[in-house]
C-alpha cells in the first residue's frame, strides 16, 4: 500500500514535470510557473526528511501531491473552465490539506510548549476555524490578484461562496478525523511518528553551527 | 442591558443570525457573573459597548436598507462587525482559560483572536448566502462587496488581536482583580 502510494506520487510529479516542459513548447506559459512551484512544494516533505529528519505521514504526502497534481494538470488541460465543479474539488482538497497541516502544528504546539494546553475538543474547533480563516485569506488573495492584474480567478459570488462552503466542510472532516485519530491513538504516538523531536534537535544543531 | 433588549428585539423579528450573535455575546458577557456568583465580576464595559455597536447599526439600517444609506455605511458596519467578533474571540479566549483546561500564551491568544475573527466572517457570509438562497432574497451584494467585507475583518481582526494583547497588559491590577480578569499566561491551576 505504502509503495503503491509512493509510485503514484512519483507518476503525478512526472506529469507535473510534463506540464512544465510542454508549456513552453506549446506556447502555453500560464501554467509553467504553477507547475514548477508545485513540483517544488511536492518535494518539501523529502527536503524536511533529509535535512530535518522530519517524517510526514505517507498518506498526507500523497494527498499533498494529489492536490497539486489536480491543480496543475487539470489547470493545464483547461478543466477549470470545462469541468463543472473542478475548482470546488481542488478547493476542498487544498483546504483539507491546510487543515491537516494546521492539525500537525497545533498538536505539536500542544505537546512542546508548556504554556499551551489544548484539549481535543478545542483542537477540533480550532481546526474548523483555522481552515475557514485560510479559506477566507485565500479568497482575499484571489481577489487581490484579480484587482491588480485584471485576471479572473474569481468567477462570481456563487463560486466564492461555494468555495468557502467546501472549505468549512473540509475543515469539519479533518477535525472529525483528527479527533478520532487522537482518541484511538495517543498524541504521543502521532508526535513520535512525525519525529518532530529529531527535527527540533537538528534545528538546534544548525543554529549552533551558524552561531 | 442594551444588548439584551436588542437581542430580544432581533428574536422577535426572526433575524436568526443576528439574534444568534446577540445571544452568544450575551452568554459570554454573563458567564463570569454566573460562574463566580458575583454580579460585579462582568467583563469590562468597553467590550460590552463594542459588542452592541454592530447590533445597533444593523437594527437601524434594517428599517430602510436600500434608501439613504451613505456610501461608507457598509464599511462602517463591516468594521464594527470585525471589532465585535474580535471581542467575542477575545472573551472566548479568556473564558476558556478561566473555566476550562485550555491554556494559551499571549502570542497564541493573539493569533487565535485574529483567526477567530476572519473565520467568523467567512462562516457569517456563507450562512447569509445560504439564508439568501433559502428565502430567495439575497442580501449580501456581489463578490466585491463580500471581499471588501473580508478585507475589513482581516484588518480589524489583526488590529484587535494586538490591541487586546496590549489591553490586558495595560489593565490596572486593581481593576483586573475587581473584574476577575487575568492575562492568559497568568492563569494557574
């Protein structure tokens, strides 16, 4: 299962690379930057693993690459304009991803900062609010780009609202999954799996070397 | 008291969302009194004032929404709204701290107030939108209107996060004790 997810991730990265190469060849430059940037982001977990010894769960890694893949390849193929609901799909995926990353951050904060204590019920609320806040910031960013460059990232109020609706849905889903996870397995297990301790240790190493 | 009567008024008018806002703001204001059984341990009056302003603005514009409202009216209500929601977020932070297991430090509380305000604005608009679809009477204008609203809550939320952080630091010790109010990091078991 893990192997298969890894292979699929690689295939998706390859197709993003394909978009990055095909873009300049066919004169379609719109998605070149997005493809390159997404490729870089999809490599971030490996960079974290190599330099900071931090391990993201393989499922989350897969989800990250899948979201980027759908965005870049779908965008290049014109799915945003031709396939109904495509942007809602990618929106729900990216916002669930943000929610999952937010979940990792708050669980780690809860564990490693003595002055902060966040019970699971509060964590769930936090995740839902966090996802919605990210969603709103995202829409604001789209609006800002539209106003500054005259592009059309936002189609209409209906689209924006459905985006936000999906955001809140994704936030709820991750909050539910997260609290289920924390109830069945202890947070310590989760933290150990991420190897955050190793990550902070290598960070202090680096700081020592620099200072 | 003003908040109480406006909430009753909103319930009577079946203005569900604003009634819900008024009710939750009231709960947050009254909760310390109930928990400590001391009628003077209420949150500071400044906060009650900030909470009631958007409700009043809403009520007064509800009489005649289309006519005579000046250009800056929407911006004004948006700012009042963001300040009020930041206040709700702040009261929530303090009361979570006082009455539950949740512990935050100053910077986390600051971030939480900001995040809470932005997210609340998002949920608010989605609910308004869905409400508009259900009643067939859309009330939130076009995309740009909503975005301007979000910009104000974004700015207002960030600002109020910082202001409340400074506010609790600046609050005189005597008043703090009288109100039963503490800085997030000063709460101990």
